[in-house]
């Protein structure tokens, strides 16, 4: 185990063909502080679930530092983590998840929106409810064991347990939100932007007009446009289109759906309409993007380029 004076160590890869999808590590207590690197090599392209089951630690991320105390659970989107320091006597788990496995676990239906929202940004939760905490740990331990075994059908098994873990984390988040609802800390504009985000997650496949989004938010289209441009630097239409393209990238990278079927899943009336839309944003036809993604996987890289401009 690395000590306080040793250099950061990348998490070890599991011993199976699922190594592209999962990097899992059980952190056992030691007499020394441990430090784990979260941004070394291809591991930087993984999202992370970090659970502190005893003791405490500090999570260094792209925007600063986050203190974790048992029984905290944290989610870090791909590219957000820098390192994790674990204090002497502490224990927990670190599970790294590829973007393609995350997409498979979340699914493509409208009721997947809460899980997408959860995974969109860094989140810290407190798993004080022992039942929820134990369920979460069971699924994470199952993921870690499966990554080592490499048994047949591993990807389906991993995705199923990851879905369970994400749902449990979403429930914890919903509980915390309900507890703090009586004292909101965000301004009115920020709350409206968050509502817009939730609407987009639920409706982007239905290709709502901006007028309909604005009406649902009790805004005029011009006011919604001004709000998005001032706060996010992008027009609402661009944000919705980027969400569509993001979903298309994940589906192309993680599924074998035909271009026609994939376009239909995303609400396009024809394969040609979807292909023109996708190429306008990505400068690649869908088939070419899929081939490029698979080439990246074959060389040990993540399926989707990290430079893609996701929803902020």
C-alpha cells in the first residue's frame, strides 16, 4: 500500500477482459495515510464511486478539495478526480466506471433522467441509513468481484449492479434534497436553470420547441434564451442539441443498434435526418464515429473523446 511519503499510485486494473469497464479497489485500513491517484493514464477517463466506510479522507478534484467522513459516498464524473487521501485506520471502496458501462447501466428511456442528473456532476452523499448503505456496498462488492472473475456475461452483470448502486445513490440524494428544501440556497435564476436541465433530461428525445420549454418554466422564449446565454454561454437550443448529440455518442459507442433504430430512439423521423444532425455537430457520420470509438477501445482508450462539450 502507498504511504504518506510514497508517490501517488494508480488503481490496479482487475484481472479480466472487463478491465476497460471497471477499475475497483477495496481500501483496507493501514497504519499510514494512503494516497490514490485518480487521473493517471486511461484511468482518468473513468467516473468514480468513492465510499468511506470507516474513518475519513480527502478527495482532490478539478475544482478543489472535498472532505469525506464515514459513511460518505461520492460520485465523480470522468476527468473530475485528481487523487484520494485516506487517513490511517480508514477503509472503503473506490470503483471506476467507463462511460460506456455507465451508459448501459443508466439506459435510454425517459425514466433514466434522474440517474443522468446524478452522474452529471460531482456529488457527495451521506449514507446514514444502514439498509441503503449495506445494499450499496453489496452491489459495489459484486462489481469488484465480477471484475476479477471475468465470467461469461460480465458486462450485463456489471451493468445490473451498477444500476442498483446508482438508484440507491439517487435515493440518498433525493432524501437530502427533501431535507434541505425548506432552506434553498440557490438564486431564482439558478433554480430555473436546474428545472430547465431536468426538463431537457426528460424530454430531449421528444424534440420539444423552445417555446414549450419556456412555457413549462413560466418564461418567455426570449427570457429563457437570455438566462442560458448569460449563465452558461450557450443558447437553450444549443444545450438541447448537445444533449442529443451526447446521447447519440454514448449509444453509438456502447450499442450495436442500427443507425435507423438509434435515430428513432432519439426521436428522429429517419436515419438520414439523424445522420445530418449528428454530422453537423461532430463533423463525422454516425458510422464513422462508431468505428472511431471502437478503434479507441481496441487501443485501451475510452470510447468517447474527453474533449466533447457536455452540458455544463
